[in-house]
C-alpha cells in the first residue's frame, strides 16, 4: 500500500511567515493593503490573500502614480527593496510596513559597507544570485555602481574574460540568501583561483535556514521512492530545491497545485515524499498529500 509523508522541514521560511502574518493582521482589520511585488512566489497562496483584500503592485505602478495616497498602506515583502523605492513610496504618502527579512537587511548593510571599502581601491563587489530577482535588485540598489551579478560559473568566466571583472583588483563576494550552498562554493573556488595578486574577501550570506534545508531535503528525497515537490513557477528557491531533489531521486515531479498530479507517476507500494520551497504554505503541502492518497 502506498505511503505518503510530508517533509517536516518544508514550508515557509521565517521571513515569509513574518510578511504573511503581518499582511493577515492588517487585512483582518478591513480595508485595502498594497504589496509591492508578490508577497510570496506561490500562486495558490497569493490567490488566498488576494481574496482577503491584498492588492499586488509593482515598482512601475509606483513610479506611474500621480495622485497622493496618504490613507493607504504599502507592505515591503521579505525580499527587500532599494532605497529609491522607499523614497518614492514616501513621496506618494504611503504608510510603509517594512517586512524585509532580517537576514536580507543584514546583507544589504554588508553590501553598503563593502562599497565604502572598495571605492577607494577601485575594487568590485560580486553577487552570486539570480539576475533580476527582487532580492538581488534590492541588493544592487543599495550602492551606486561597482556590482557584478553572476548566476553560475559560466557567467563568472565570461565576466572575467571580457574584463568586466578585474581579478587584479580587490573583490568582495556575496551570495543572494536563497542560492545553492554548493553552487556558491564553486563560485568561491573558481574566483579564488583566478585572483591575480589582489585580495578576495568571501562573505557567508546564504540564509542558515536555506542552507540546512538543502542538506535535509537531499536526505528526504533519497529516503523515498518518489518525490512530489510543490512550489510556484516563479519561485527561484523552488527551482533550485526541485532540481536538488531530482539530483537525489530521479522520480521527482515538480507541481504547483494538486490538479497537476498524475496517477501514472506512482506505484502501489511507493513511499511518496511531499516537500516544497520556502515559499510553499503548509496547507498546500497537506492538500497535495491528501490528493495523492486519493489517487489510490
């Protein structure tokens, strides 16, 4: 008989829990709440919150607003934002509720400090992260120039080859908080080997909760016959973790909702593991687990 188990470590990270909890408290009082960007990269959870009155806008909407909104509240999600976004929101009269993850806030501070160190010596800052990701945009926006973002080793090699990165100048290396620890290690090793007499300072900036999730999830995937990974399609963390599961267990399927499940994925005696990203709510994992059991 098929068994289904939910990974006890999957579900929202602390930063997302804080942001959603704050949004729910505000919405419970009635009225409208604006979120700058998707409060969480999970379509099912977004629909639930939108049903309670959450309105998602983006930075372009903020930029194009002309009329003041002094009675409205704007939530800054866990990813954080660059300083110019706060300034624009204040100009419009928004009451700002800042839910930037404390880990991201600390990283933003480190980026600003690094820029002050690097500017006098014409050094550079390198961020290992997803180009265009909200957290990365917030990090780059903390300083004025001198930042190079790379997603992988191939991009790092290319930036060195075309002279964008000058390895004869001091470099400080950071990572987006939700990137793969293994991928960051490869970046560190390669860049360290390429330095030409200058100093490389490496910062440990991957969230400890995310780093431990990688170890735990690999073990979880290996200990089950089949894995159903649940996350939104826009979740960067979800893409990384689903591939991590697939590398440990080739019978891994990535879905966004129970409706995507297929009976042919499973065998009668399978031990099925259900897990998800830091943006996947527990209630959705429970719904998926129940739907798998109903396939029998």
